[in-house]
C-alpha cells in the first residue's frame, strides 16, 4: 500500500467520523472485550498508547473497566485527525501514519493497545513485530484485529458473480501469531468469530457509514454491484477476529 492508500483511508474515515462512534457496534464490543483482558494485569512504568485509536473506543472502555490505566492517559495515535477530534483524550493525541513505524516517544512502552486498526497497514505482520519490540521489559501488547477468513459471504458472492472482491485483504492469523510469539510471551491468543445480520448492500452501507470502505481495488460499476448483490449468499456476515495479549520478556 502506498501513501496514496493512506490518504484514501484517512479521507474515508474522515468522512465517516461524525457517525463512527454510534455505528461502530462490533468495534466497540471487541474493544470492551480487549480491555477486560487488562483488568488486574500488572504493568511496568512507562508510556502507554492506543494505536489507531480513532475516536477513543478503547479509551472509553478503559475509563469504565480499568480506570487506573485510563489515568495513565494512553497516547491516542491515529491517521485521521477528524476521528481524533472526537476523542475525549484531547491532550494526548498524535496524528501519525503507522506505516512509517512508531514515533520515537513510544520506544520503551509499558502498554500498547490496538483495536481494529492493524489490518489497514501495508505490512501488518512486520508492523506488529515492531510494536512488540517497542515494549519495555514486562510491557504488554493487547491487540484485536480482523483476520483472513472474515467476509466469506462477500468473497463467495464475488466468486460466483465473477465480480472482483473489493474487500480489504485481511492478514493471515498465522503470520500475526508468528510475529508476536517471536517477541512476546503470549498470555492469550484466541480467534473469535462474530456475526452480524447485515448482508449485501446493508453491509456495504454500514462500512461506508463508519468510513471503513477504502479499497485498493477499482470501484465497481453499477452493473457489477448489482450482479454481486444478486449472488450474495443468505445468512449473516461473519468476522474472524484475533485477540492477542502478550508480555515482553
Ligand atoms: C476501524 S477504525 C478503529 C478505531 C478504534 N481503534 C476503534 O476501536 O474504534 C480503524 C482506525 O485505524 C486508523 N488507521 C488506519 N490506517 C492507519 C495508519 N496508516 N496509521 C494510523 N492509523 C490508521 C483509522 O484512522 C481508524 O481510526
């Protein structure tokens, strides 16, 4: 992915920023699950950050579930200023493209969290490895990321209709686990399946609403879209999500 793709991602999330917090139901549910893993987990001293923090879904879960972590004011780092503008941690924000790695201030970090953001990066496995290496000894990474195997219904519709699949290619879970387990002691590593009733046009509209509709593939024509939707299989849409918690030895 190029800088051009980052610009497209930022523009789309920027356009959806006003409706993101209300409409991102799955992201919110997973963020709460992720933060629950951090309850009562000892952490070393040092900076904390939420990577791809957006409008603060993880920070809000922390405020409710782990007030002691929220009090450490994790840096809210994100590509999209329009989402950061809606993030309640106003004094702890950094507009930053994670494709360029982490900022120097996050070397020796005590806690890195990231929810539904890593998949947008050019090379998720190698960025993940850098995130793990930025942790101080005893520091913790808490990651939730959708992985390959999600959106099977969309892929099936594309295959049977002969229309290109414009869904974001998601990273294979094995590559992410390998990257993290080389650097961290894994405390939890689980692949969870989520499903939502939205399918076909409703799913595509929901993704557009929250701004998660950037694609490297050329835009479908009206005729292609209609053909794709006619072939969309019945039933809910499924997401495969890796939930990973690890500590730097
Ligand atoms: C689906 S949203 C998740 C936001 C938040 N973590 C949550 O749980 O609601 C994906 C986020 O990743 C951010 N993002 C995408 N590409 C990025 C990049 N290259 N660098 C930094 N952030 C990026 C987007 O701006 C957006 O805020």
